[in-house]
């Protein structure tokens, strides 16, 4: 359990960077709240695919499903919270 939480917190950085990239490339003209949700969800899918190849270690495809899912949820909550705080 501790390992999963540590991986989830450290996985927020790649998910955040991928969500910024996908948000600027694919979701330019969208409302900010929806853009955060869609870009982070897209970043989750890309992150799982990339982590599967990165974690192979000479073996089979082994992605971080749970860890990156928690990272994406944490990131959506943080970014939506910041958006709500700036709006007030």
C-alpha cells in the first residue's frame, strides 16, 4: 500500500507534463474545467502505455495501472481546486 501511494505521488509529474502537452495540442479551444479533465484522462492513457514499455525490464509489458490512475485523480483534484481558488 505504501509503495502504491509513493508511486502515485511520484507519478503525478509525468501525468502533469503529459496533460499539459495534450491540453495544448488537442484541447486548445475548450473550457478550462473540461480541458483539465480531458487532458489528464488522455495523459493517463499515454502514461500507462509508456510506463508499460519502460517497466518491461527484458520481460513482458508491465504498466502501472493503479499508480497512474491515482496520480491522475490526485492531479485532477489539485488542478480543479486551483482553478476554483483562482476564480474566487
